[in-house]
C-alpha cells in the first residue's frame, strides 16, 4: 500500500512539474521581449515618447510584445546602436539620418543646409514620395525599416561675437560636430571649425577655446550654453530630425497587423515629441532675451546661396535632384 501511495504522489508531482514547465514555456512563447535604444536623456521628449510607445505596443498587442527602453547611450553610442540593429543587440532605435546615410548616402541629403524651410516642411516631406523612395533605398541597403520621423529642432548659432551675415563667420573659432553636412554652412562662410566632444563644449566656450557653436535652441538651453555666450543668431541652417528604425530581422517576423501597430504607435509617439519640441522652441527666443543675450535674425537666403555656391552635393554622396524634389514639397 505504501509503495502505491508513494508512486501516486510521485506521479502527481511529475504531472504538476510538467504542467508548470508547459505553462512557463507557453508564456515564453507568447511574449517577445524587445530592446528600444537611444542616446537621449530621460528628461527629453524623445525618451518620454519612447516609453509611451513601448507601453502602447504592449497594450495593442495584448502583451505579445514587451518593449524595454534603454536611454542615454546605455546600449552604446549612436554608431553602436545602429550597428546593433544588424547584430541583433537592439530591435528598435531612434537615430539621425546621418547614420542612416552610412548605409545609403542619398538619405543624408536632409542634412544638407537649408533643405527644409521649417518643421512643417520637414513633416510634409515625411509624407511625400521622395521620402518613401529614400527610406526604401535605406531599407534595401541596410535591411532595416524606418517607421517614423521626429522633429529635433532647427539648428541655430550662438556666439560671443555679433553675426549679421555669412561673412561675419570668417575666421570665427566654432565648435561643430564632426559630421560632414553639419560642417557645410560654417565652412562655406569661412569659420574655423573644431570637432570638440559634446560634453566639453560648455567649458570650451567658457575658456575661449572656441567662440561659437551651433545647435537647436532647446539644446542651447538644456546645456546652458547661454551662460557662456552673448549672441543667439537665427541662422536656421538645418532642420534636424530623428528616425525611428525597426531592425530588419524583427520587421520580417511581424504580421501585417503587428507592422501596422508598430508603425501607428511609432508615428503617434513621434507626433507627441514633435509637438513638445515645437512648443519648447517657440518660448526660447524670449527666454534668451531675458537672460541678456542679443537675438539676431539674419538673411537665410544669403547663407543658403553661399553654401550652394561653395559646397557640392557630390561631396557627401547626395543627389541634387533629391534636394530639388524636397524643396518642391508643399
């Protein structure tokens, strides 16, 4: 009798164990964990919108996907997370077109100075045939899929010297990121550019290593560059943006229904971040004036014509025909 009782208990334990293993395996199969990475701080709209998107993807797929967001370069610098899409270390990233251009140069034409008139022109471009063609060119080369575009801000100039025309940049010591298209306007106008690391820009401006720099107004405010600069010059030379990119390996696995969910959510998140950035930007001219800085409007056409005359599209691997088509987007 005892042997039968022991055998019965063992059978029951094995059955419970098997059921638990089945449940665990089934749950594992039911939920796919994804990594969403970017290089921006947790306080920035790019991160808060990403967190919202991650939660929303979970909701709309009934928990079949669990997305964890890794901000502030936790999974590597921008170059690293772009490589991560192919290596399988990340599934979704937010990144600039200058990095997409490393796979497909023509998509970087959006960084050529004075390509976009303003944020609305950029957003109109994202709905155009030329955007679809460039995004497909990138996907064909890299395997990865762009699902959304977020407005980043218009790059402006700050300086310790007054600047009213392109010629006033001649000989000016100016910090510019070491990205060819970012260098185009300052060099066309004759500035002496220096690729100082972003984290060191404040100190470089403070001690006079450089006299000027360029960034969106939101960045100038966030990094407190206005404390060590006297002038804000509204050169508006690049309307900057970020792409939300899904790794090709993930995109191929998604059903058509899930592709729509990921796309819809990413575009809604991009719209949230874009609206917040536009709102913040609009307030900052008054903020800088209150801080005692001189804010100067310049003739953008003069800057634009100087760039067009001195910096060829071919220098970057861009196509002038693409730039002209973007200019025509309404």
